[in-house]
């Protein structure tokens, strides 16, 4: 937004300079037309003079005035050419600034779109994380119930003593393995005695 505001200010400055030069150009053109009118009026006046009034002094004055007017016209045409060149350069600068404004706006739109996509992805990840936490809590709850049942089944066997403290998973597995081994040993002895 700051870049766009800066470009707009530059464009306004260039356009103001453009209007000023165009105004000066119009003034110079008006002055040139006025000089041409004066020259024509003097020429018409000279043509209307009688033969007696056409003296050498009048001719010199007319030549000098004509020379002065030509110099002024040449200078003004030169100034007009320079101003036309400057106007063309200013128009090019204004077009360039307008293109930069459009490019900057496009970049801003792309950044906003990317930000929306990132925000959407973040919301999706948050939703997935919540689902994962709920599933993890459910699994943890089921595991704790299953572990509790295993401990209860393991230590409800006749001859087993209830644990005095909270058991680790390794201790539970060891107790189960002990029961399994004892039952296998018992079955082996029964087979040796010929029992079914």
C-alpha cells in the first residue's frame, strides 16, 4: 500500500509538471501568433503607405523588426520543441508509473491469495491436530482399560499377591509370563502322568 501511495504521488507530480509545461506551450504559441499578427499588420501598413513615405529609414526599421520577430519565432519554436520532448518524456514516465502501480497491485493480490491459502492450510492442520488428539485420548483410554484388565486377570490367579505399588509394563509382562510358564509346566506334568 505504501508503494502504491508513493507511485501515485510520483504520478501526480509528473502530471502537474506535464500540465505546467503544456500551459507554457500554449502561452508561447499565443505569443507567436500575436507576433505574426503584428508582423502582418506592419506589413499591411507598409504596403498602404504612399510612395513618398517609403524611405530608407522605414525600410531599415521594418527589416530590424522582421529580424527580431524571426529570432523570437525561432527561439519560441526551439522552446516548443524542447517542451514537446519533455512532455513526451513525462508521458513515458507516467505510463511507466501506471504500469508499476498495476504490477504492485497484482503482487498485493497474489500475496493476499497466498495468505488466505496459508490460513486455510493452518486451519485444516489445527482441525486435524484436534482430531488426532481426540483419537489419541480415545486410544489411551482404551489402552488403560485394557492394561487394567490384564493386571486384574494376572493377579486374580490363585496364589498371586496384589501389587503393593503401581506396576510398570515390564512387571506386568513378567507376571503374565510367569503364569504362562507355570501352566505349561503343569500341563507337561499332567501328560507325564497320563492324564487327559
